[in-house]
């Protein structure tokens, strides 16, 4: 009796597993790489960064990054303020808008100016010391 029940359960298990496995098809390696590439690129941007997103179907979406998830990220349309969830697999390219990129570059330059000014002052002071010592 016990052997018959366990045999029936094993038979059912072996019949169900292939059917459930057939329904789940793994992503092709190229799509998986592209999704990971987009996820890593989005990790560099803070929430509120204005992005230009090119989708695989050729359409452009411009909006502010709201949040990132494991499979999607949310872009807020500046005109309507409506959030739109975009799947990483649908994205061909993502980059900050030109205006956003320029403001990021200006921020980097402005933060490095005090260092450059300090180095320049040290260089001028060293030249003055050398001129005084040489006389």
C-alpha cells in the first residue's frame, strides 16, 4: 500500500515538473547582459536626475528618475508628472539629458576648483621663495 502511494506520488511529481519548467523560459544571455548593463548605469544616477531613455522599439522617454527596482525603474514625465515604470529589458540606452550632463560636469569642476587654487598658491609661493633666495 505504502509503495503504491509513493510510486503514484513520484509519477505525478515527474509529470508535473517538466510541464511547469516548460512555462518558464530563461532569458537569452544577451538580454540578461543588456538588462544588467542598464541597471548598473542607473545606479550611478541619483533620484531626480533628468534622463533620456531610448527604448528597443525606437521611442524616447525623457523624465526624472524616481526609483530603481530589480526588474524596472520609474521615470516621472516632466509635463504630466505621471510616473512610468520601464522594464530594463525594454531599454536600449539611458543617459542624462544634455542639460543635466552639463550641470553635473560644472559641479565636478566647481568642487575641484579649491584644490587647483591651493596648488596654484603653493606654486606661486615657491617661486617667490626661490626668487628671494636667489637674490
